[in-house]
C-alpha cells in the first residue's frame, strides 16, 4: 500500500530540524507540496532545496509562531495556496522543578506549544471546511499523557494540545476534516545524542523496544494520518513511544 499525497499542500511548522524536518521530507516523498516553516528561513530553505533536488516539491517559509502577526503571515500563505495538511509541530521546552519555575518559563512554553496551534489552525481550517477535506496533525508528547518531573509547563502544554485535538475533531468531523495528535516518546535528537552513555542506557531500559525512537518513526505516523487511508480516524492520539507508555 503506497500513500499518495499528490495534489495536496502541507504546512509543517518547526521544519528546520528533528521531527519537523523528517515529517516535511516524508510528506514530500509521498507527493505533497510542502511548505517548510520555521523561524530560521535559511535552514528551511536548505531543506526545501534538498527536497526539490530529490525530485519533489517544497518551499521554505519564515514563520515565527509566537509573533503577534502570525495570523497575518498565515493568511498570506493561504491566499497563495490553500493548505490541505497542517502539522503543528514547532515547540520548545524550558524545564525546571515546579517550585523554581519562573512565570516567564510557563508563559513561553504555553504560548509556543499551545497558543500557536490555536492561531495557525483557526486560520488554516476555514478553507479546509469549505473544501470539505483536510488533515490537522498536532505533535504532542508522551509527557502530556504520563507527566514528567521538571516539566510541568511542557506537560501541561502537550496535554492541552490533546484536549484541543479531541474537541476540534468533534466540531469539524462532519466537514471531512480530521484532527489527530501524535505523542512521541524519547526521540533521537541532538539533545539525546549528548547524553552520557549511562543515562542513555537508563532511558532505553524504560522503553519496551529498548531503543530511542527516530524522527522518521514519528514522520511515518504523520504521513499515515495525512493520507486517505486514515480518513476514518479522528480525535485520536497516536502513541509513538516504543512502549514507554502503554
């Protein structure tokens, strides 16, 4: 079974690295025209050029998801090209124990991880509803399901994103627009690569599959949820954690 996204346009936030980059590349592999969005336009332009060089279709887009004019910037994109697939992936972590957490760390994480999804989705979904076809995929986290010490702000934002997903799915399902979330576990990134061997071994020991996930493990899940084959799936949280949380 081959997933074919030809003729679809996808907007992926946080596409300059890690999970977002992998999702952008895999959507393009399946034929979608991908708008690779991030604050750093230089990096997403590089990624888009590599995608085009591989025979696919993509463009880099400068988009600061926390900017006051983020809605206006998204509107400009939509005026040029309707978005069929939206992946709300961009996010940050500012970890600290709750009693030491500064109010700005709470506000920054919620504004980036949750508020941005509200602003961007509300603009994009209007044309999806009119077209009676759309896929919204929110990248949450297994931490939003199970919690994690030192991450009350991050866990709260990711848990709220799940509630956002489920509620919006109920509101717009009748218009053939699906809304789902992916909850990745520990994924191989620059941060996890820097972990000491002992720490990494301890992490892997908590995972049923005994390894960290890769960005592609998450990307393949996103591609499936974006496809016609997932057309009867909405309001779901796909746990991609290797059995860390069951």
